[in-house]
C-alpha cells in the first residue's frame, strides 16, 4: 500500500480578515484587521492563528485546548459559518478567510467568547444531570443493566461538546437572550431518553415547554447544519416539540 | 487586597479536580474550583479508549479481579509504583465505574450471544454470557491479562467528564473559569491557598483555603511532539516546585504513546490495537511479533514505542516529507466496527489526515503522552513536605504508575483519586490540622511578589522572546529527552535548558497590556515550564538505569540494586538553575509483588538484595494462607484496606463473585 501523509504544499498566500475588539478597553473599537500568511501543507486554522500570534500580532486573542476537534473550545465564525477552527483545513477555504467571534455569547476579546458561562447557566436552568442519584447506591454491587442499544442511543446524544456553534447559528437565540438553544434541547432529549433519570414529561415541560424552550425554535435548523459532531438535532427537536405539545395539552 | 475565602481550593477542573470537589462538597465543605478553561473543556475530555476496572463482565474478562489488575499495574510500572496505592486504586476502580454509571455515563454494554472480534489479526468468535447482558462492557488494552477497559465507544473521557461536570453543577460547586493559579501561598510548612490571576481582566486575587488541591493535569507541552492539549503545561507541578518545600516525584518518568498521528501528534487511541489493529512498516510488514512474540502490539506502551523507534532506526520507516513514520492498520476491523466503536478515530483521520481509516492506513509515530511524575504525596494525596497541600490526577505522584502507566489506568486514576482524596481532604478540614489561621501579611506579601513578577515582564524592558524560548525548550526535550536517552544527550539538554532558564529571566513583551494578553501568559508560563523541564532532564540524567518509560541506551538494564527508588526534586532557591534531587527508597520487604520480569520487554535486570528474601517470604505466606480465599491471602501479604476511607471500603461484586 502506498500512501502519502498530506498532499503537496501549495504556495497560496492566505489573507485572514479577523474581527477584533477588546470590550474592556475603552479605547478599543470593533474593527477588521488583515494578516497575510503563506499557506503550508496540512495547515489548519489552529496552526495559522498560532503563527499569526507568534509572528505578526502577539495580542490576538482566541481559544484552543485539545486542537483535535474534541473539546469544543475553538468555535468561531469562519467565512460566515460557525465551526471548529482546529479542524478546519485552510486548503478547504478560499484565499480570503474571514474570522469572527461566535455571536450570542459574551465577547472576551477578538475571537474569544465566554461559552463557559452560557453553558453553565443553561445547565443550571435545565438541570442537565441524572436526578435520582440515590446516595445509597451500593457501589460494591453489580451495576444495573441497560439495554446495549439504548446505551448507544444515549451516547449518540451525549456526544455534544457544548461548542456553541448551534447557538451561534440560531435565529431565535439571536433574538431571545434566554433561548436554551439546540444544545439545551438536545440535553433534555438525552435525559428524557435515559431511564436512570426519573423525571417525567411534565417535569421537562416545566423546563422547556415555553418560548425560551422548544416552542421558541423556528425550525430554521441552522443548528443542525453546523453541528461539528453531526448530532441529529433536527429529529430531536421535532420529537421533543411533539412530546411537549402533547404534554402541554394533556 | 482582594481575598476569597473557601474551605477547599481545587486548582483544576478536569476529572480529578471535579471529583475531589464533589467529594469535599458532599461532606459539607465550601469548595471552589479554578480552571483555565470551562471545566468540560479540560483535557480529560480527550481520553478516548477507556477506563480500567476489573468488572469481568465480558467473556475475555472472566476471572478478572483486583488481584489481576494489581499485578498488571505493578508490572506495567516496572516496579516503580507504591504497591499499597495500587491496591487502593484497583479496589476502588470498580466502584468508580459503578458510580459513574449511576451518574449517567452511557457505558457501552455487553450483548449476550456470539460476536466476531479480531484477535492477533484473525477473526474469532466470542460468546457473551446471558447473565452479562446489559452490564458494562470491557475491551482489550495493552499490558493487561484480561479485557478490563470499560469504554463509551471511543469518547470515554468526554462522557465521563460531562457526567462528573454536571454532577458538580448539581452539587452547586462553583467553578471559577479562566482563572489561573500563579503561586501557592505558604509559610514554609503549611499551604494556605493560591494567588490567582483572572485571564480576562488580569486582576490578581488571593484565594485563602484550609486545603489546596493541585489537579492541573499533565506537562506534555514541555515537548514539541505531544498528544496533550495546549493547556497541559505542567503549571501545577511548577506551583508546587516554586514553594521550595513541596517535592516532585519521578519527573523523568514520561510516557510516549505509540500512536500519535504523524506529524501533528494528535492521538488515536490504544483501543485501535486493543480491538485488533496492527502496526506495519514501510513494506506493509507487521513487525511487532518479531520483537514481542507474546504481547505483540499489546505490550505496554513504553515497550511498543521503543520497538517502533528501533524499527525506524533499522531503516523500515515509511518516508514522508515531514520525516519517517510507521502505519497503524485498522482496516481489518471493518467499517461497521470503526464507525461504531472508533468514531472519534475516524473523525480525526478524516479531519487531520484526509483519509478514511476503514480503507487506508494511518500514519503514526510515538509522541509524548503522559506525565507519570508529579507532586509527591502520600496515599491520602497530601504533600509529604507541605501540609495542607494535596494533589490528585495526572499532576500527582502518589505513585500508582511508577515508571509506566497502563492505558486506561489514568482516567480511572482521576476519578478514584478524586473519590479518595476528596474524603481525605474533608477529614483534614475537620481535624485541628485543617484550622485556618492565616496571617494577612502572608497574603499581602504573596500578592505583591506576583504583582512584581508580572510588572517586570510587562515593564522590565527585557529582550528575550517567550515564544522563541518555549519553542527551543520543546525542541530540546523532544530531541534529547525522548524515548531513547543517553548521558551525552541529557547533559546537553540540561545545560541547554539552564541557559534558556537564565534567558527567560530577561523576557520582554511586545504587547504590554495586562488584560487578555496571550503573550504575557506565554511569558510567565515559559519561566515555570523550564523548571519542570529541568526536573525531567536532570532526573533522567541522574538515573543511570532503564525502568519503564525511562530508557537509557548507555544503561539499558533495570537496576533494582541501585535504583529501586523514587526521585524527589525540589527547587530550593528561586535563583537556582537546577533542581535539587533526592531519593526515596522503595521497600522490597513490604511489597506484595517483589520485583521480577514483566512478561514483556527485556528480561535482563539487576536484582535488589532483598528480592530473593522477600520472594521466599511471599511464597511462604501464600502457602500458609492457602486455605483462605484470595482476600485473606492478599491481606497476609500486604494489608491495605485500613488505608481506604471508610466510605469506600468493601468487596466488589462480580458475576462470578456474587454477594449475598
Ligand atoms: C489524547 C489523550 C487521550 C487519552 N486517552 C486516555 C484513555 O483512553 N484512558 C485513560 O485512562 N487515559 C487517557 N488519557 C490520559 C487522561 O486523559 C489524563 O491523564 C487525565 O484525563 C487527566 O485528568 P486530570 O483531571 O488530572 O487533568 P485535566 O483533565 O488535564 O485537567 C486539568 C485542569 O487543570 C486546570 N489547570 C491547569 N493549570 C491550572 C492553573 N495554573 N490554574 C487553574 N487551573 C489550572 C485546567 O484548566 C483543567 O481544568 C489520554 C490523554 C490524552 C492526551
């Protein structure tokens, strides 16, 4: 088997147009700054932004942690579309690349936004944890069995990395500050599926049976298109909506 | 002067830190967690393959128990581990998996009946028992006798971290995000908390606490090629080191993972080989059986990584323009298996290599992966030299991994340590030793020192570039303190690092603002990282033997007579350019498993003078206790149960070991 690691290098000069602002600095005004870099083989936005910071502007703010598409730190708007910067290859982009911070979240500086605070607030509101943790579960005993397919289906929804791309792509979230977003609705769907959580549809209705919840969704489905983990957001939201509508009527 | 008071300050919001926090919180203490990033973004999320715990649910795990897990872990450690801590760990690991199951982790489950798996390159049919249906499943990992690694597809760390993170929220544990501990506050014998910098505003705040726990994860980023996240910079170790009092244990024990994708170093999990994947060379030849006929691809990581590099040196590497590498072949597992059980691997291959691993081989080469060393503590997680300072997780050395950790034992360690150390910290807070009687002058002084340090970076007019120094350090470490080590290389590394350290005292910044200033962060972290790197390199230079992941080409034998001891590093004076090394002997006469051959790797080692005597003693004790069950035999050899917190004592039930 004969394989190459990456394709031959290109010699493109890339132009990065980066939206910059430091909201804590009274003198700062939001503006676009342009940086030029020679493209390298296998270059991702993680590598490119690192190089810009190292060589061109040490003050440029952005967030990376795992740089492997796992932790969800580096969501940003890349040529108009929310996505994870670390696993975006420059070879898939035109020479002009526009980068902006995710909207809907508090801006920290430049490309860095406070998704952590938003997600914690959402988790507290929706109580995104298994409720019946009876403190007397005997840890010495064999665990309760679970249907293997059900475990897989829960994991499917559990794969959300809270990157915030779905919130940034959501029409409702931009208009309603308190909208829980696809991320929140997916979590409710996840816990509703999990027999270890004793909450009933009525309990979930209390949490998301309103316009900040599932009825706020305008089914534009920007969330579904941008989710870097390809979560089945469209079906989950539709399903939850039907279930909550039934609960509300019942 | 801004001061935050809390009972327990946990520095680090990964699996270890969060589980410590929940434990102390449940005991009624006020807990505050600090994290550089939102806690669910901690590097624990990146663990793919799984968590070891001897549940013995799957057919290939039958007969597994604490004893087998203990033996695998001690052999994996090349006898460097503290065997009592290993016992505490293997006993608690099943409880940890079961706790996480109750907290909602969607563990992959056993399906009764026949299934086909790949073992040693061949399809094999396994029959899972009906009684096991729906219980937590296990997969195979390197260096283990039984299939013991519990997993959630290949997103184990993610699922664990989210469950534990959500429990922390449920318990009302506050996490102060984007806050970085810069220094510990202490008086030379007791730790009182930390000076903390807000990474958004730049503000410095003193956090005063009865107990402080370092749970900051690994130090992989002192190397250029690493699987670790960009925030794994060993700052927690540096915090302890800079007290001048706390010690770091075995920093030279650094693990290199066989399968970092080449050249980016991003990890593909050991689960690939555990599930039947093979390593191949430039000619497509499967070479591991030539070197390790017994364990083949599934010898321990230190051994596989060395064999890979050896094979490349012999000229069998595949060439690319970034250098040489080998291939990981998982095509034989089939698309269905890959898309179901190795989906992160598939995503990573697609995003970073542009290949489909169900069709093509993955370019891999060993990369720095895990820091076995860390803040030296006793079995309760408390520093042996600085009271009130605790450590847990990858940042700690309580020492269950010795010189090589087994895959799957680390995320297991994080939650187990969290459970145990959380209780011990609560005990500490409830004892007179935990009383907080802190002189405010100490707080004020600690804040001033840090303020001055930052100001001198911002305003001092230094001329060195932090980025350049950091890059040189990383290159030196990867080139000279890697898988194969020699005295000459290590000497060059130590002197090179010393020079970088001196130069780091003259760092200047281009960007002088104190708010969200990434250049400032790189500057002060580089100064700290260099000290950690020096502990690794000088520890490695001094250790003239090979043990586990520490391999000296000029001293290729494990030398129990001379080196069955743990390295302890301190940084006595801020003006020093080298750590002070001391050694702590391991007592063969109290070992349950006296040193011997690991069952893979080199058979050639120098015995400790006590080994034969202890081996005979163990043999006699075993014979005497032979009437009893395995627990009484174990208790005769090395009692440990009394060391566990009361809340976590007790037997673990299994299908084959039912409880009444
Ligand atoms: C790619 C990869 C895959 C892995 N896969 C597996 C696996 O399958 N099985 C296994 O057992 N192990 C695996 N490991 C190892 C395991 O994931 C880690 O050892 C473990 O998760 C570390 O957890 P931790 O809680 O100690 O630290 P981390 O999860 O790294 O958390 C550290 C925390 O400390 C915080 N922090 C750091 N410095 C400071 C500071 N100065 N001030 C404030 N906060 C600070 C960070 O913000 C973070 O919250 C893997 C590791 C890697 C790199």
